[in-house]
C-alpha cells in the first residue's frame, strides 16, 4: 500500500501477485530487533507487463537485461546503468517485438531512457513504433525524434518518452529505438559512439 513496513506488517510467505501499478516496499526484521535497509521498487503495470518480448538486435553482453525481459517486467530502475534493469546498446539500435498474447486496443508506447553524459550514455534520438495482428505484417503507427543532450550535461536523467497514435487493435508491437551517432564536440569523448540505455517499455 506504499507505507513503510513494520514488524506488525504482513510477512512474506509466498510469491505476491501484483495486478496494478504500485510501490512495493519490504524490510527484513531479525528476532533481535535489527532490520535491513528498506527495499523499495516502483512497479508499473501496462499491457506490456510480463508479456513475451523478442530482441531482434543484440545488446552489449554486459547489459543484456535477461534477453530483454527487464524491458517488460514492470519494475522501474534507478538512474544507474549497472543495476541490471537496463538494456544497453553501443552501435546498433534497440529493436524488439512484444506479444501481448491477445488483441488489445493500443494508443501509446512509452520508453524509459537513461542519459548520463559522464558515462557516455546519450539517450534516444528516434523511436519508431509498428503494430501487427499476426506478428508478420506490421504497419507503422508513429515516430518521434528527440534532441541531443548538452555535451557538458551534469548528473543522470531518466526520461519517459511517449509516442502517441490513433487507437488501434493489435496483438504485436514492434519498437525501434535509435541512439545518436557520436558524442558531440565539447565532450571528453567527442566523436566516439555513445551508449543507448532503455529500461521499461510500456504499452497503453
């Protein structure tokens, strides 16, 4: 329910079914009274949550994200690319197909993108969204381009990048996210290819 657990809260006994967006919080208590740090996870349930995802392009092996499963697990990551919840690409785009398992009305796709210029992570330049009823024949639903971050941008930033389009009955959604070609002039790595990191793909 979003509150901080106490020793009087319900204890974990078996897997928890999460069927709506929420903030999940947990603490481990020892009989002596000692307790762990608070574990806090934001969970967002959309039509993509826990559905089958197929990566058509290969991410960097260090940032494979369980073969893309972290993109549709409903769990939002912190702004650190080493959490294991991000999928990272260096020179190729992210291209994935999500099977929602049944026909559903879809009007929006949202990608969670990380920018961290200090770690050579530049974010997303362009997103294309396609839809299909059979997984073979896709129609283009929408496209959106995004501006490059400043060369000397400080800190880390997570952005939810939305692509809206007319409501369409679909079963399959294909997403292509392209990164920038090179780090800009004024950056210490100017001219080198930047990373592209995506966490969650939402379908609404």
